[in-house]
């Protein structure tokens, strides 16, 4: 059993059923499977081999869904990239995973323009979009893909100088040799040191997680799920896998930037499942006229990435009394850890529940000993959903994947501090490191600091999180200009917008003459945090 079998089995059961809705386009399971087969044939014809990494740099779209299944069908590993990546980070990730293939939209070609010489591993790039609009790029040669026209594909082929000329594309099955222990994807998250970390997930990891989640959500083929989360975010990605596993329908939106449009879509399509993060629900709860929309078809709501404020839980339950609200906790390294059964919300609104099906969790002290209820410690996860490790980083892997109860097995030390009540329900306390959780995603303070240091005239920088009702945590930067340099908040934010993804741009910038230091001479962030409380 492999991940692409989720799609293929649904094709057998529901070939003509609408599987995906995006911007008015309605695509059936059969059509997605056929398009994914074409992508697999194209990649295979261009020399993509078993285990090769193929990066997907697209907005949420039909092409992105087709591409990920096409990569899997080619026995390759898909790397779903944030569509907001800037050039420097894009190059860093492509080189880190040694991507051999790149699937990119014409709208994003300018980001990589002139940088193919910095990507020695990339042998072929497939450009989604109208090939007549493919601009001239210095270096690579754009070649027409005539055979693809015959199968009505919207893709053209951009061949880098490292690739050979394309061979004719025939619609023949691509042989598969993968097993469930092979890698399906690498998902990049922010590391505490500022560099992105590649979380390696096998087919087994992802199938196990999707099976457990669809089990407790009681997903059925009749479910219609709306996904407004980026596919580079594992929570958004898994909505595809889970919907296709059960043969449901997924409505794919680019974002929740226009909440009223998303709500109207939910009404029109009679959505039954609505996954979100605390930031999204905070925006939703600010919509004063939400009650005038008929959302009675909504069967369940899920929230993860950070604990939902109790006040928000109560308001959501009041607005959507017919929907079951699942407060959950997870992290990319194992996808999901726990969920709180909806019937427990009134009794334990601050809890994120207990371990999901086919998983074991416990809490340990600094010495690795299990602790009792009420004692704060680090959460440990054991299960087939736990990642294989961090790509090409055995040292960091060994810090979080440690020996488990059985000889030879590894369990995940999450780095998150929790405690349990007397019934074993989990309560999030905080992070052991200083990662910032904003908009449901992790941002490294070091990454933001490094970006600001790149601005001329910067002496010192310290970045900390602030509690925020909308974002969960907002980013605040303390800046000390170099002697004689005059900088404004506008200067700093303009620079950050050039260097950072939107979610990593500070909400606040404060200038100081000096930053507090600890006895060792390092910037004392704890003192800064205490100042702003």
C-alpha cells in the first residue's frame, strides 16, 4: 500500500465523482488520476528515478494536487514548497534536498530567474501554465512539449542546461517499485537555528496518520471539506490525503484572506468539514453577521497548530451548535498527536485531548523518566506516524528520535512541555526552545534576526513572541542601530518584506539604544519578554 493508492482506490470506487473544486473548476477522480499519470510519465521520461526529490512550487491549485500524486506515481519524493518563499530560501531548500526536479508556475519564474547555476542538482523543471506565456530565462532553454498537447496537459517543459533533450511522451504506465517504508515527502519547517529542517515522512508515516485522523473524525465519502490552508503546511496537505482516502470532495482555496468569499463557498457547496487554526477562527469570530449564512451542513470543525483559547471554543460552539469541534495538537514530525473528543469540551476546554488511534504518548522529566498527572514535562510520541528523521541531519535527528521501550525502535521527543490531568488528558504548557508559533506555523526568531541583520546600519537585533488574539503569537523585533545610523520602522519592515515570508515579518519593531545582556554577554531575551508582559 502506497500513498497514491488513496487516489487510485477512490478512482475505482467513484470515477466520475467530483474530487476537487478550485476557483470554479470541478475535477473528477478519474481526471485527476489521468493527469497525475501524465506527470509521472513526463518525469520518468526526463530521467526522474526512484527516490529523487521533486519540488512543487505552486499556489494551492489543481496543478499542485495533480503534481504531488504524479511525483508519487513516478516513485519520487515530493517536496511541497511555500508559495511565499523568497529566492534565497528557495535556493537553500532546493540545494538542501538536492532536488532533481522542479514543478513551477509561470507566475513564479521570476523568483528563480538567473539562478539555475546555483542549483546544480536540478535536472528538469516542469512549468505549469500556458506555455505561450513562459518568459525567456537566462540560461535554461525552453523547449515545446508537443506530445503533452495531445493529452490536453497545461504543462510545458523547461529544461535546464543540466538536462538532455526530452524524449517522446507516451501514455504508458510508469512501473512502481516503492514500498511503504520509502520516503513520500520532505516537509520543510523552521529550525531553531534559523535554517529550514526537512522532515522525512515515509508512505507508512503518512498513511498511518491519515488513517488515524479519518477514523476519529468519522470521515465518509459524503464529506465535503474546505481547505484554506497552504499545502506546504502539513495540516493543509493532509486535507487532500484524507479526503481522497475516503472518496470525499475537497474544496481547495488559496487562503482565508477573503473570509466572506470562503463562507459563501461553504454555503454554496454545503461543506461538512472545516479545518482551521486559531488565527483563522479568531478572524471568523470577528465577522458580526456570520449568523446570516446557512452553515447547518457543517458536521465538524477541527483546530490544531496551537491550543484554541477557551473563550473562542465557547463562541464557536454557540455559533455552530450542530458541528462537532475537535481541539487537537500536532507537529510536522508526526503530523498529529492528540484530539479532544467533542463531548469532553465542556469538562476540559483547555485540553488538547489524548493520543489518537494507533499511537502512544507520555510525559517525561529531564532524565527521561515518566511523570504523573499534574507534573510538567516533555511530551513523547510513539507510533508509525513518527517521522524517519530530518533530511541529511543525523545530529539533530538523534536529539529528537531516541530509543523507545522496544529494542531497536525510536520515539519522538517533541520539545513541547505538557502536563496531564488525573484521566490522562493533555494540557499544553509551552515550548522548550524559543520557536514562535504564529498563524499556526513555526517561525524561527533566528531566521528573522538574520534577515534584519542584512539591513545596512543594524547593530543588534532580538526577536521575541508576543501574545496575540488573532495570530496566536505576534513577532516583535528589538533593534539597536549602529552608531550614527538612522533607521525607521518603515526601513526595517520594507527590508523584511524583501527577505522573509509574510508570516515571518514582524508585527512590531521597537528601537533601543541598548539591549539587556545576561552575565555571559548574550542578549537576555527573557528580560525582554518580562518587560513586555
